[in-house]
C-alpha cells in the first residue's frame, strides 16, 4: 500500500491499527469509562487546558458546525484565509446564522489588527479561527488573535486545530480559547471519524442559554456525559482505543520532543524546497510546521511528478486543494514521521525530479 504524506488523512501506524482491533466493549459501563478517562490527561496536556475533552463521533465539520449552533446568538465573525476557513463562513450562512467575515487572499494570514477593527464595529458574539489553514500551509497568529478577541467581553473564540493539535504547543486556558477542536485523522495520526474538543465555562454557559441545540451535537449533553466519562450516544469505540494508544505514544516521546520533531521534519522539507527552487505558498513568519505548501513553478509537470512518486516509490503527496489545486502542492510531516522517513521521501522526490 502507498504511504500517505498528504495533509490528511495521514499514515496510521500498525500499532495504532492493532490497538483499534481490541474486542468491543459496551459504552455504558466501567470499561468504557476508564477508557474515556484515560484519554483526558494527554488531551489536556496537548490543549493546555484543565477543561474536559469531549469525544465526538464525527469528522471535524460536525463540531465546527455545532459551535455555530451552540454558541452564536447574535453574529459570527469568520476569519477566512483558505478552503476550510472560507467554508466555515458558508456553513454559517447555510444555517441561517448572521455572519460577517474577514477575507484575505489564500496564502496570507489573518492579522490581529484586522480582527480588532472588525470587532470594534460591534454586534458579534463569536469568532471562528482556523489555527493552521491546511489548504494553504498558513499558520495564523493564534496568541495575537486570541488576545484581541479577549478584549471584547461577550465574544467567544472557537479555534480549529485539526492540523496543529499535537504538532505545536497550544495553550487553551492561557489564551482564553472558548472551544478548541481537532479531527483525529491529521496531526493525531488516527483513521478519520472522531473529533476531540474542549469548551470553556463561558462556552458552556452560552450554550445553556441558547435554544434549538438539537441532540447529537449538543454541548450540554457532552458536558453532562463527560462528568461520568461518557458520551451522549454510542461512540466510535475502536477509534477511542486508537486515541488511547496514540496518546500513550505521545506521552512516551514527550510533548516537547514531539513538537521539536515536527519542527525539524518540516525544516527538512523547507530546505529541500529551497534547494529545488520551490517557493513556499505561505509567508515567512506564518508557515505551518506540520505541512508545507509549495507554489507549482511555471512549466513544471506537477501531476506527472506526483503520479510517478506514487507508482515508483509508493509515496503520496497532494496536488493542491480547492481553488489552488494544480497551482500548489502539499507535503505533510504530521504524526509519526521521523528524520529517516522524511529523508526517504526526499530521496524519492529527488529521484523522480532527476
Ligand atoms: C481537514 C480539515 C477540516 C475538515 O475535516 P473533516 O474531517 O473533513 O471534517 C477542518 N479544518 C481543518 C484545518 C482541516 O485541515
């Protein structure tokens, strides 16, 4: 089977699959409760929070949509800089939620000053931010933006960290993030189907005050069940076995070492790109450390490159996402990759390029 270096889903280790094939257990009982509880310290360390993490059997979009339904009474400000952040705005409109946006060119980052200027117009009670815009390889200034949002009482901040959670430090409590969410098939290197998220007390209070939250994605249902180390409905138990396993792997490595490994592996790809004259799509200072997005140079047959890399070497990289498909290509270094595996990929890419 080809090995994935696309920015999600990413390569899943044999050990993770083995952990996921443990015999099934019932979810209303002590075994599941202890499985659930075992995931909390690791998730809380990665998210920089003492708040409980909820486990949603859905991809990230389930919880992204749910943040709008649970938390927006007035108007949401969506910070749009790529495919996922732009779509969050569209989802708000599809739900009939009042929404305004800051839109920057794909490849640019959101500036904290622009967020301040927009919030000063008033009327907002929610901001959505994609920390690491996976479609463009842009990492936004989370601390700078969080600081701005915190200066506006009554405005909650939702942060999607799908492709940054466990790749870089995130301090939910210190930054005053109100919802931190991550689908597990990217930085956490699990198969898709589960999303982890934590809510501040203010987010829970806001949800309580809003009607029509539904059931499956009701944050109050999640909070009530989490008190008993459980989920509102039958969860993807096999994925939670996988989560328990990967959190053990992360603890054994140590989070600091994991962050440093991601930075070092990402630097290898940057150096390779510079050597090959591939320009980074993201600006200096806002480049993701979990994936790299390169401009496709004029005249470069990117699709042949990607095809040959797969057929001859069994490595899969991505040919750009959304409206920059073909104009860019992306390489992930998320999850379990090492200096050795990144160098294997680089050697293969060099061999294809000649
Ligand atoms: C992949 C991705 C999503 C969407 O995840 P789904 O699993 O398709 O719901 C959302 N946000 C970011 C930043 C992503 O990379």
